């Protein structure tokens, strides 16, 4: 039993779009209003304006500002919850003080909960509070019990609804008695310990010239004009297209690996440090390859389908150890792709040898 989110692109009519935009504005207003009130209360009285106090005050605020009653009340309460969580993260994790939400932010969203069965999925329509039935074009049907829904609008103008469902039973995949080690790279996306190499599609690099052209056209427009907005949407659509390509590739590769192998071994890569480099080209390529997202997909899919993901230490010298005899050689530059072991004279492919060592270390951790 687990939770799973189903994301749909929705197609609201004009009245529904207008109400969604009002909800975006009201949730942003409530967040900013009570953030300001928290700050002033602490400065004047040295006391904390808690979530319960905000919730009670919101009831009185609705009587003064009648337009707050037009939108989903659960969405407004969720906005207060988000503000409270932001404060908790600030005090516990020191993640930065909560900031006011800007109207100019192109990505907008609000969250609502399934109270009194106000959320549902009926005949290619999603039932949402205040909005009623909103049309979708998707074959997937949500399973289990719907907990909440997040309605969002992305910078390209498209609307989405994500349904979080619980009590979902996943069928366990049959055991294959095969294990694999993965060495992630930039030239090849992944090198498997059985010698298979998965090409890096480089979606961003292939669309970079077109994206740069659209961004130049956008920079020539007067900010806020109709032509500027049309050019902005073109840039956003291309960026969304690149994101969709990358996500589709990662989903298919991760699903295939989980289906075919029982134990999957990967490195704990420090992606943030790898991106902090003087080379702008390498920085973009590391971002384009999406190692962290790939690992996240492998993690939850292994949990769903009863497979094992073994993550080895990031400082394990996988490319320096000969998998044949165990001899550890000195550190090599990235230009050396094939090397000979001085102990057993084996000719080794750098990436395949690293993948085999990752597999052996991953199996050792699992067995211990």
C-alpha cells in the first residue's frame, strides 16, 4: 500500500479559468497578508502569530472582504498551512526566511483537499470544488482514494491538476535473478555492468540554438506588450517541450531497468559540486543529464515493485580498481577511456570497469 500522484492536463472553460485565476490571486493575498501580520506582530509585541490564530482571523477577514468567499475555502486554508510550514523550515532547517509571493510569478498553484467527496474522477472529467467537472484528455484512471488535488498553471499558459491518491496496491514484478551496476556519465547517459551503453540524448543541447533565437526575439520586444507576451509563451513552450522529452526518456529507462533487474547499484553523485565548475558547457551538460531525477525515479519505482536499490559511497574509487584482480591504480584523467591493469595486464574499458565495481560494491552492501 502506497501513495501515488496522477498528473493531468486540464481544459477548463472560460468561467472555470476565471475562477481559477481568482483562486490563485486570493491564495497569494492570504499568504502575503498573514506573512505581513506575523512580521508586524512579532516586531510590536514580540509574540508569534500562530497558524490557529491566522485561521480564526481569516474567518473574520472573509466577513470584511466578501470576494474571498468566491473561491475554495480549503485552498485559502492550504495557503496558511504553506506559510506555517515555511516558518517551521526556517527555524528548524535554516532554509531562509519566508518571502512575499509576487504576482509576476508565471507558475501559479493552489491546493485543495478531498472533504465530503468534493474531489473525483468521472468520465474523463475531474470534479473539483467550486469548479465542478473540468475536462481532461488522458487515458489513465486514478486508483485508490483521492487525498488532495493541486491545480496549477505553468508559464506557457497550460493548466494541470495533480491528484494525490492513497491505498494503492502495486503488483510486484517477477524476480529475474539478475543484478546490474550503473555508471552515470555525460558522453553516455549510463553504462551498465553488462557492457550496454545508453546514449545521452542531450535534449537541451539540440534545442539550444532555437531557444537562443526565441530568447533574442523576446529581448527585442517591449516588456508587457502583446507581442512580448506572445514571444514569452513561445520560449516557455519550447522549454516545456525540452522538459517533457527529458522526463519521457528518464521514465522509460528507469522503468526498463527496474523490470529487468532485482538489485540496482548506483553511485551517490554530488551533482551540486559537479555543476559548480568554471566550464559553462560542462555545467549545462550536467544539468541536462538529470542524474538526481533519474535516481529519484529509481528509488520510488524500486519501492513500488519490490526491487532493491543499493547506493554506494560517492568517494568509492570505482574507476581506479581493476575488477579482475582488485588492483587499485592511481587516479586517471578523464581523457583516458581504456587502460591496462599493471598487475594482471587486463585491458579495461574505464566506464564498464567502473560499472562492474559499482555492482560488486552494491552487492556487498546489500549482503551485509
